[in-house]
C-alpha cells in the first residue's frame, strides 16, 4: 500500500495529475500497478486523508490539491489538533499523576495491556482514544474529559493515519507505557515529560508523512542506483 501511495502521490505532486483531474479507474490502476483492489483502495483513502483527492460517488476520484500541507482529521486540521493537545493533554497528565485513584491506574493498565496484544488496527485505534480519555478521567476534572471527548473522532482518525502511514503502533505503545508508569509513581514531572515526548513523536511522524514523496514504484528494466 505504501508503494502504491508513494507512486500516486508522486504523480500528483509532479503535476502528472493537475487539480480537477480525475484519476484512472480502480480497475485501470490495479492493472497498471499490478496490485489488488483492497490495497489500491487503502492508498486512495490515504490520499483523501492527506487532502490531495476527493471521491465523488459514481464519478470517481479527483485531485483537489498538489501538495500535502495540513491533513484534516474529521472537523480539525492536524496543526490545530496538535496545538490543542499540547495545551490540554500535557498539563492533564501532570494533574493525573497527582490525583489518580487506584481504579484509574487499573483501567489504564488494562487498556494498555490490551493495546500491546492487539494486532487489528481498527481495534487498536479505538483503544488508543480510550487511553487518552482515561488519562483525562484520572485528572479528576470533568471538563478535561469533555474536551477529549470533543476531539475523540479526530484523535481516532489521526491515530489510524499515523499507524497506516507511519507505523506508529509499537512506538506509541511504549510511549503510553511510560505515561502509565509516571502516573503510577505519582510523578507530575515524569508524566508531563512522558506526554510531551508522546506528542513530539506524533508531530515528527506527521511531518515525515506530509513531506513530498521522494520515491516511486520501480519499473521493469530499471537499474539500481
């Protein structure tokens, strides 16, 4: 899927498909790229998430942008979402370290244990949002939980995006484990640092994904550099 995505994205960024152009049909792309329809559809969904294309029912997929600047997750752009997360989730982690109850730690540990065993992306993403809600609940302030609830759909979409295109799952599990350990120890500073690191890694992965595509699917007869 990543190779197909890189190929299509590169073609769009190079101007082979201009804004307003319709991409070839799924059947044609599958034949040309020699991939299955499920793989192609994953790549097409990723192009839409990046904001490069839009699918129009019964008409096909059309190019709406030639560069990835700020992906949109639900109702919020990636930059707006990350800005709010930094201003909310980092201090919330500190409060949670000071105020968490035993049942909060039990819930967080249970969620994280399940996440570390989960192999299905959809199920993992659902638990990822539950994890961040549980941290907010541990801060013992219902307003914090309400804020996370408001951006829950965007968090899920962002999480799926990062996992499909950035391979974030194992790394994210380790970062979540560090957050839980800090809360368990009751260390406000460690919790703040752990959440800060987690969001730093989210931003780094997003930045890497939105950089212009540099590679393409090798063609037959090509030579190795």
